[in-house]
């Protein structure tokens, strides 16, 4: 596959990652991330290679990661925060708690990708949790674990495994390594592409720093009450393959509490 075709394929996948179908969006974002990592391309190189002279995407603030059901929530759900935080970090966004709700801050397409992928992952974790409980619930009850404690521990374990996978992928990627330049009339040098990625990420970080200056600290929440449920959940989470976020630079992890 030529470099031009690779760039075209990535662009189509990035467009698909904004699909209204969360499962399709997650798979598209995963494949785009895999292609960019495999060919050492960044989103900046894609833009430059296509001679896109428009300014960077707008920064969106306070975007709920879920729909109306989240707005009705009365308390924070720890495992959902774990998923949101890992995805946000991997895609160059920030996240924070606004009361019981998770909200996102970052470039528009990145926020959309985090939201769609989050919806896919939370549904998948819930599906696996119910399916596993149907098979193993009797043993858990015999061992003295309630359904609620076991299922919550399962979800925490699965979310932790996904977060670990995303973090390990991020730390394995050589951030200072220069990606190969795309062959195009508007091709840039690797250093130019990396500088653009860093500049746009710095803008997001600076805007978020201003946005969150009055936020309080968020305490860790969520308790594992079933070690068996947690272990089974972590094993299930490790089998959920996720390509993982941006190929460029990502925002530092930050968990804060916003204004309610």
C-alpha cells in the first residue's frame, strides 16, 4: 500500500470514528490508531500531507460523556471514571467529575472519539459481566459474595485492565521518535509534524488549566468487595482489544472535580 493510500485510509477511518454507531466508531478509531502507529504517522502529518491549511479543530468544554441516563445519576461510578480517564489521556483530552457525571475537554473530534469508544467499552463490560455472572454466579454466592458486590468488582477489574492496556501502549510508543514523512507535494518533515502536534496539545492543556483553575480535588472512589469478581473481570478486560488513542502526544492524566 502506498503512503498516499495509507493516508487516505486513515482519513476515512477517522471520519468513521464519528459514526453514530458506538461499536463501529470504536473499531474505526482503533484501526486508525493501529495504522498511524504501524506507519509512524500522526494526525498532524495526515493534515499536512493533505495540504489542509485550516486552523486546528475547536476546543470543546464540559461535554458529557454519556446521555440522559448519566444526567440522572446520583453518584459517581468508579469504574466508568477509570475508562473515561484512560481514554481521555490516550486521545489528548482532559476529563473531570461534575457532580456524579464525567465531562470531557479537548479537540472536538478527539472528544467525540473518546465518547463513542467509552460507550462501546462500558456496554461491552456490562455485557461480559452479565454473561459471566450467569455462568459463575452460583459459585460466587456459595463463596459468600452478593451479586452486587461481585458484579461491581468485575466491572472495576475489567476497567482496570483496559486502562492498563492503554497506558502500556502509550508508554511503549517512542514519543520522541520521528515519524516517516508522507510523500506528497505538501509533505512536511517529521520535526514539523511533531512540532504541530505538540503546539496544538499545548493549546488544549493551557485552555484546560484556565478552565479548571477553581476545581477541587477528586477522591478515589470504588471498593473491590469480591477479589474473585475483580480477577475474573480483569481477565475479561484483558481480552477486549483496543487500538488505543492518538499516535501523537497525549494530555497528562488528571482527575479533578468540577463545579456541580
